[in-house]
């Protein structure tokens, strides 16, 4: 990992959900230590059953959802469309809070002034929404990470270790294909590559009573679109050393 990437992923140690918490803590990204946890539940919808134990290896997950200011930086560096022509952001959506702005005054269509993606004033630190799954995937790659798996997301949500707003809107993209439980890492549900349905976790601001086990999904077409109630955060399995 490069020095710049290591600077992005400022880690701390937290315990797995079945062991005592570690004492190290910090901003940026949180280490969730390897261990088993209870995934799903027996008293919920069919797609959340049965409750079962899942083992997850060490991973790091960002403490906060990606913000509009952060995603604007990515758009300026990488563009709104991927090399494969996948749309990364729905800037025309009414809920978009990042816009292409012509710099300098007065603006004139023939003056050659540069344009940049800039987060709307007052929304710089709000979670970035209307980001397609492909945009979220590409942002995390740009930062040296990836989207979290469904199991990593739920293990983080079940702990009290400083990963914030997992059950507070907006919802979040994952890297996992929707498939019945019990959850297995090696049964073809990971990674999502545009086929099948991709799992979305967390809560919208309009939801009531959402639990850490709640599962939603979008099909391949839905993954190409941004949604006003879906954001994301990044994760990594790479050893970040002494953070």
C-alpha cells in the first residue's frame, strides 16, 4: 500500500463482536478483528432467517459514510463515467448535492474557464447519495479499498466500536449478491459484478424499526443508477500495520 493510501486508512483496533473490546480507537477507519458473530435472526422476514454463526477475518471499515466533498474530489480526478461507460453519479437527480460548476467570474460560455465538481454549500459533509453501485465501487478502488461484504457490514452494525450511522440513513451499498441464508463466503455470492441482485444494508431516513439484520437489494439495472436513500462506505482486508 502506498503512503497516500495508508494516510486515507487511519486504523484503530476494535474487538470482534464475541470478545472483549480493544482499547485503541481513532478517526478514519476502524479495525474489526477476526471472529465469529451471529448473523440474521429467526423472528424476522424469510430473507433474514435463520440466525446462524458466521466467521469473518480481520477487516477495516470506514467510520463514516463517504461525503459529498469526498465524492466530488473523486469525480474531479476520475470523471463521472467509467472506462466501461458505467455511470457513476446521477447529477440530474433532485437529491444530488454535487454539481459541475464553472470557475471564475463572470461565467461565459466561450471564455474557456475550467469547471469542477463541487459539493453544494452546507452539504459538503453530508453522505453522498445518488451514487451508483459502480460509482461506489470505483471510489473505493480509487481510495485503495473496496466495498464491504454483507457479513462485514452486519458484524460492524452489531458492535459498539465507533463505526457510525450504520443504522441511520441513508442505506449503504455492499459487495454481495443477494442469496438465501445461511451465509457463506465461498458460495458465489461475492463479489457482485453486475449480475443478480446486490445487497443494500442499513436504513433510510423514512424507515422505522430497521434492525442490523434488515436486507434490501437492487437488480443489475438498479445498480447502474443512483438512489436518493443509498450511500456507501469503504472497507479493506489489507493489513494496515500499526494503526
